[in-house]
C-alpha cells in the first residue's frame, strides 16, 4: 500500500486507502485480536488519511449488522488508544452518534461491553505517561448522559405507560375522603395517618424524619385527604391549593439534589443496579416535574419520597425494598385484600342515600354493568356516553344525566387515587425492571369508596357535574397499552380548548422515544417501532448514497402530476418504514400500486403478468435464490418505487421466489390449495389468484407508470 | 508525521456535508453562533428574508417547527420564512446567521389550543376507526383573514397526525401559495409520510432520490389571485376537488379515518357574500368541524349560521382558535418572492433536491392554448400595454372585454414569463367546463414567444413533451422575468 503519499494528499489516494480499510473491516467478523491489531496498524501507518479512514470506520459501524458492531467498535477503541491523534479528533466528532446508534441496536451483552469500553475512554491510556483521557470529557459525557436517559426509557418501557404519568391520580385516598368537607372528620381520616406512621416504623427508619415533615400539617393533610386541586377550586376550598408553585420549585430542587447525589454514586459504582434504577426513577421524576402539572397531593408525596431518599441512601439490603410507598398510601387493609375492594363498587354505587342524581341509577347498576365500566376505566379513558352504554347494557336506558353522573364518578376515581403512581414509580425504581405487574398488583385504579361516606362524595360530584367542570377530565394512563388506546378523548367543544393535556404530548413524544437522529422522526420503543426505525435508517442511508451518486442525482427531473384516477387510487405510505410485506398487503388491499412515485396507482384491481410482479427487497438483501428453480435473483433499483426490488418475484411461504415459477407450480397443482398457500405466504393478501394469471387484463404497473394517464403520454413523443 | 486532523475541528465534518447539499454556514456566521435557552412552552420566533441564511440547531431538549420535531444536533437552515421554534419541554438552541427579527415569544396559549384541536381530531379519528361504516374521520375547514396562522395551524395538525400514524388529506384552496405545486393551483394531497422541518410538505414526485419522501398532489388550476375574482369558477373547482377527495377517501380506509383539512385564502372571510364560498365548501366536503382564526366577527357569524339553533341536526361545531402571537404579516414583496421561489423550485428544485428542467420548442400549430380571463389579467395587461406602447403587435384590451371565462387564443407576447397549466384534457376539447375542471398534469414556463417563426419555447419540468393537451394561462401567477438565464 503506497501509504506514504505527501501530506495534503490527493483525495484519490485517501479514497483508495479508505476502500482498502473498508474491505478489511468488512471481513472482521468477530473479536479477533489479530485482525483488530492489523487494522490498527493500517490506521497507524496512514494517519495522513485519518479523515477518510475515520469516516469509513464510522460508516462501517453504522451500517454493519448488529453482531459485528462490537468488533468494529473495538477497532475504533484500539485505534484511538494505540494511535491517538488525529483519530481521536476525527472519531471524536461523531463519537456520540457512532456510539449511540450502535448502542441502540445491539443486545444487552454488547451494551455492557460498550459501557465498559466507554468507561475506559474517560481514563488515560494505561502504560502511557500522558495523563489526558482517551477522549476529552466533553465528548464522553454526552454519551454517558444519553446512556442514562436510554436506560430510563428502557425502564419506562418495561414498566409501561403507567409509571410515566403519575400526574392524573392525585392522592391515595379514595374519594370517600372528600366527605371531610361535608361532614366532620371521621375515623376514616385517621387511617392513612396511622398507616403511614406504622409503615415508617416498619422500615426501621427514624420517626424524626416524619417529624421533619410534620411541621407542615396543612400540606400533609392536603396530601392525604384532598381531591385534585382542579376540582377543589371551584368549590371554594382555596386552602387546598396553597402555593403549588413554590412547592413545585422546592421539590424540583430537592429532586435535582438527590439525583445529583445518586449520579455521583452511580459514577462511583456504575454496576450497582439499584443505584442505577433509582437514578432512572429520579431522572424520570425530574422530567415529569418539568413537563407535567402535578397536583398538590402528588407533589407532597413526591417530596416525602425524595426526602426519604435524600436522608437515607438505600440500605444495602439484599432484597428489593418492599416499597414503602405502597404501605404508606394504602389504608390498613392493603394489598392482599384486593377482592373486597373490587367488589366494593356495587355497594358504593347503590348506597348513596342523599345523592339525588345518583339514586335513580342505583337499581340498574348491577355488578355486570360495573365490571363493564371498570373495564373501560382500565383503559384509562373517561368513557363517553356511547361507550358506557355499550359497556354496560344495563345502562342502555339510563338518562344522560344519570350516565354523566356515573362518568363523573368513574373518571374521578383515577384522579383521586393519584399518588399511587408516584409510589409505583418509586417501587419500580427499586425493583428490577421486570414485568412485575403480576406479582405485585399496583394499587388499583378501581379502589372503591366504602359506602360510609358515599353520600358526601356524591354530593360533591353532583355539584361538580352541575358546575360543568368535568368536561375533559384528564385521564390516567391506565394499564400499559399501546399509545393509541390510551389517547384521551377530547370533545369538539370550545370548553375543551384551553386545558393543557400533557397526555396528548405524551402520545407524540414520550410514547415514541426512539428518535431518528437525522430527521427527528420518532418511533415507539416496541419491536414494531424498532423494526420501523431500522428500515427508516436504512432508507436514509440508501437515499443519501444515491444522492451522493451524481449519476443518479444529476439527471433528476420532476414528474408530471397524476391525474384524478391515479391520485384516487394512489395509496400513500411512508417509503422509509414500509416493509415489502406491508406494501404488498396494502397494494392487495387497495388493488392499486403502492408506488409512491408520481406515476401513482394504476387503475384498478388488475392481474399482473408474472414477469411484472415484484417484491421489495428486504433491507440488506440484494441476492436471493428462488427456492423453486434454484436460480439466483438479484435486486434492482426501481425508480418508480424508490426502492430495491426483485422483479418477476412473489413471496411464497415467506420466501421470495420467481413469480413465473410460482405460476408454473400453480398451474400444475390444485389451484385452490396453492392459492391459499400463496395467499398465506403473501401475508393475508387477498389477490384473487383464481383469475387466469395471463389474463389480457394483465396491465402492469411499471408500464402503468407510463400508462394510466401515461398511456397517452407515451404516445406523445 | 502529518497531522491534518489538528486543523480546525468541525471544518472537515462540514465538508462532508456539502455533498448532501445542506447549506454550510460560513465561518463568520459560525463565530456569531449564540445559544438561547427556551423555557417549556415558549417559542423562538424569527423572520428571515430570502437573502438571509439562518441556522438553528437543538443542543438539548425537544422543539418543533409547525408541529415537526427537530432532530437534536442537526443544523436546520432557513431562508424566506417567518416561523417559530416551539418547545413543550424546554430546550437549548444554537442559532447562527442573520434574521430580520428574532425574539423569544412567551405568549403561547395558542399552542395548547392547537394541541387540543389535534386531540379532538384524534378522538374523531379513533371513533371513525371503530365504526368502519361510518362517515369517516374529521373533515375540518379552517377560515380566517390572511396572516393569522391558518397554514401554520394546518401544518402542525398534519405533522401531529402523521406522527400518530394517520394519513390526513390536506386541501389547499389558496391559489396565491401553492402546496407541492406552484402558485395558481389548488391542490389536494394525502400525507402519508413525515413532514420536513425545512421544507414543510416537501416535494412532489421526482425521478431521483429525495431528502424526505415525496408526496403526490392532485392539482387543479386556479389562475386567479383570489376567489372573489371568479367566485363561480372557484366554487366549481372546489366541487371538482371535493369529488376527487371524497372518492379517494372512500378508496382508502386509513385516509378516510384520518380525515381532511382544508386551508382557505383570507378572502373567504367575506360577510358581503354572506360567506357563500364557505357554505359551499361546507356542503361539498361535508365539513364536520370549522375552525376560525383571527376574526371574532367571522367566528360569530359562522357559529350563528352553522351551529346555531337554526342549524338543527346538521349543526357543525365552530371553534374560535387563538391566533398565534407570532403570526406575522407577509408584505407584498415577501409574497412575491415566495411565489417566485415556488415557481423556481417547481422547475429547478431546491438546493437539496436539484432538478433539471427541459426546454421544448413547439410550433403555434401544435399548441392548444386557452386564456382564463379575469380582472387581474386585464389589469396586468393594461399596465404592460401602457408601459410598452411601442409594441403594437397585438391589441391588448379589445379582447379583454370578452364575457368568456376561457378563450382559445394564439400564443402571444403576453404569455412571456407566465406559467401555463398543462391540463389532462385533450387540446381539441371545446367545452369550457372541461377546460376549467380538468386536473393539471404540470406547468410549463413560457420563456420565449417567436411570433415571426410562429413557435414558443417552453421550460418544462419533464423531458417528455405533453402532446395534444389543452394549455391554460391566466392572470395568476404574475409573469416572472428572470426565471431562465
């Protein structure tokens, strides 16, 4: 290799060397010390071309398959440690991108390796006198921060939506405690108080801390007994709403302080899973406080939790904490006694002695109806009237006002149950991020009001309903469900315009944490989302590659617009995330071409001739062997589809085969059976295969690109 | 050992970006890069003219422009835009380049309302999806005076809907500003892929790769500056658009559930006509929600008309949406430049997606040219006639008195610099209605009319000729003199 070209070398030489380097990289399959050493040597001998080599290396890390990313990263690591500048400069620039892109795509084991590697980058290279770290801290730190965020997101995802939005369930107390305002305080009030004290002592913690907080008796009461402030204000309980802003600021500060403390701990001992989880929870909490409006009760609770954490870094108990919050906020008959709680609602609903609007509803509210309602509740939505009617057939004949009472009732429960979520957040922070919902049921959203205080609750609710404050009650996120089922319902009224609904943002931002770093597009953290993002990144890559290819980009021209029929038949989809199967299915469904190009869909559900069929090439697949005639198929680029396709191909039994072969098989065998097999292979496509494949109707799309309106266009020339 | 890497870090990185066509802020601008911290629910408003380059990068946090989220650490370049980077969660921006004005906007109540409108539409879409044989998703009409943020609202709603997995259909009824098409058009597009921060709806299909996915519009020709010039023609175009859109939504379940949003020019806010055009749109598109911006009177009038007691069962909710405090008036010069830019980009593309237009010289005999008569055309031609007295080859005003809306004409110097719509209908077509309603296949720019040799040179976006097609031109958009050469 004529590496010794003069400095300021011609880019041609750079390119050549970079290509060589790239080829060697591609051969790197695993953690092979020899090969990595060899690549490092090449890099060392060609520092003049460091820029090109760095670029190639970055590209390789970005594009190679996830299992090969780690070896490639080891090459990077080896180069920066053994060669140093200028590679550290070049690779440092995009290090964040390089590292994080890889990190998001690899498995847990590799991630741990990467984290270990990252750690060494903060330190000087061993055996060298120089004391500077491998990469300067301002390069490594953003990555570390991102990793923390990343883990937070992971924890969140495992935990589901629930923990992300503690906002809408405000206090632990079931609604009956509203009764305080209508009736003198009863025994019921005291229960959580004792419960809490006991729970503190159970943990063996000093009651002093409790005393620390007890100098804010009003705040405490507020936390324990008040319903959500937004509901109180109109009723004239200003005392409930005292200085939430100040509280918020204080709490934010506290959270930040504790988070910093944990961060330090974490930095000292990055493999301590518990610290990490706590940190995750704290960061999450911080974000919550920044983005969402918490009511006073929840805030108070957050504060308590935070001060608990601040005073006592978690004792080194081997078993996870039994979630103090759980005990605190449950009335004494707590978790194990869920069944009574679940069965309570019928009683509650049917015994409102002095709640006139509710009374008429009592006789038709049988348990079945209520379980329907609860199912609705579990969905985390304030049920609309039609929904309620559907869910509870017994409600069919209910008047609207009756229903709205029930709606009010049901929709307040989550709101009033509030801080359980904070509790569960803490709990989840302390527990491993496993799907724990089965083992430890969360405090139920359906906690039912004991009958004793139903009366006053109903009064308040009734008056709330009257004063029309329950328009769009903020809905709790409910059980972890896909974003679209947790969407809040916003009625089309002027009244619902002004309320800020963070849950709408949640659907746009937090529920889709997986962001494309090029265009900012977001994807859900689910498997589907990850697959879509992988395709999306691949699309960016392909597009950029083609745009860099001047022979393609130079001759570009605008297409004619489509005519009406084409436009009507055109099925829009996102070419960057649509997989071959999706596109085929969509085409089959709509009987139109999925071409995103200007050529558009070609009129109608016509059969295509075999050689005109195509299958979009799955990302990364350029060659394929037809499993019928065992001939090789190569993908070609379709301008029309803006994607790589296999022509003369169909998907059969999950494999891409020659369309003509498939047709032959079809002719030779039982048509019906094959058709169904083929349909299965096409992922539920509904193409009518029984039509003669060689039908004269077999107008085809690529032609159709010129055909359709284009048929006459072709004539024009 | 040579250490080229020790030169200015950053420059090498940028040079690798030049290939992708992004504008690289020059060194001077780099030096003036400044940072701004935005609190949650505030926005950074900026007005950048067409000569200026303005670059924004998000260092931390999240932010969006017209509902499209910006990626972190990506430089976004703006020119010829009045916009606002809004943040829900707070963010830190790095800003470089120059702008006519830039400031931090704290008054952002509008954003909450807009988000709630999005929530309403989501609710309606969810409902539509759960009732497969129902009426489909929300069909929204947005009305209000000019420069109150109608298009911004629609872009935000579209971006949010797409982010939530829907494919809303957008109809642009304002011929002054094109949507995926040059001015003088009325277009409809079903948005199936994400919007771009810098380019909004992006680009209509081209033969090569594009930075963001292409979007294919259906385009009709509306050669008037305002619906008031020819209200009846405007209405018939709307009817035609409604027909196509309705058909499209019936074809595609997802599009149907995603619904429809219609943008309108400020001229629709016209009490004198008793909002005749608004009423027309409402019935043609079966509108299910009307959003009004900026005019309380309009809002009240529409509420009375569409959702008052007289409306009965057919009542349509009319909501008055807060106009964004940052909505800025675009003066005539800005609009003119915007239109010129749209026309230029139709042929030449943008810096990111450059295109090659093609030149076609066609004999008079092979052309079928129609002129759409209108007030603005008469005015334009009168003024050019008075300015250019020496040119007495044609008698400009005599034919203008014609009562015909569309008139078959032979090519003339009047066409120079104008956009001519190539319609799908045949050139032999004699029916004025067909000429009027036929969809547009593309636009050609008249770069030369040689009356001696009886031929016209066109600039066309496509290498193919268009054959025997009717071509129509009118008073809008105005002639652009400097498009070629």
